[in-house]
C-alpha cells in the first residue's frame, strides 16, 4: 500500500527560528507536494517536485524553501519562522501518469510562538 | 482560473439519514475530480475519483458522486449516514499539466447526530 510519512508530527518553534519538516514516501512516485491547511482555505500548495534535485514554487511559496535530495525524501524549510506560518502541513506524493490521485501523509502541526 | 467551491462549511445530519455534500468546480477542459475525507487529527484519505467516463462513481463505505458538466458540479452522496462518517470532506480538481496539483475546496465539516 502507498505510504507517506512525515516528521515531526507536532512542532513548536520560536519566531525567527529555523524549522525543517520532513517527508518520506515509499510509493516510488516522481511528484511530491507540500500543502498547508488553514480553516476556510482548504489545502494550498507551497512547493512541489518532479523528482530528485527538482523543486518548484507552488501558489504560496513566500517564506518557504524546499529540498528534494532523493526520490523518497522531500523537505520543507522555514528559514525564519513567523507566527503566520502556524498551520498544519501535509506532504503528498503522486504519479500523474499512473494512478493520478495523490497520497497524503498524516500531517505536521506547527505552532510558531 | 481553476477553482473549487464547497458552499456548505458545515452540514449536520441524523444517523441513518441520507447525505449530499455539494461541490462546484471551475475548470477549462475535462476535469479530473476527487473527494477526500479527513478524520479528526488524520491526513486525507481518498474517498472516490472521477475520470472521464461514467458520470456516477462509486467510492468506499457506500459513498458515491455524480459528475455534471452542464452544472459544473460533483456532489457527494450517501444513502444512510453512520456515526463514523463524522469528518471533514474535501472536493478537489487536478490540473492536467504543469504541477499536476490538486485545487481544493475549503471543505465541509459533517456532524452526525445520534
């Protein structure tokens, strides 16, 4: 079965600190995605990747960086965290030319104080 | 621009009653549509998906959805709701090029009353 895992599951950070959220997938999917979920907005795309070494900006990339060192791993980096980045973050993987749906991780709840 | 609208932020039904959750999309071309469910403190799970073909698609746990091109809709239905259906439901359309990302609606919180 398709599997996407995220770590940490919960994180409390201070304003101005650096935060790294990690995602691992065992689906061998080329595409990976980072979304954030906020009440009233559904999920919005931050960054995505077509494969190892590739990162692309999504709809709301400001304040975030991404890293895709391998097929399996995709990280989201907040260099200078701000309270407005308090949210729930979801990683997903997908193969648009295969099954076409995306598989989601369990989410990371980030609080920036 | 592509978008998805779920007009009902909250829906409350009694256990055993029928259910319809509404979804309207705006998309140029043939859409690929999805319903995901999010149980409390969990990630999103695929409920069902529509690829061009039969307009009525069956999903897990007795859910089904009907695609209407004329109404730009993809409503979710269930004949008899169970207490375990208490969750947030998201409708999404997938872009067919570029990022292949999902464009999500804002979600509908379903509450099931005993």
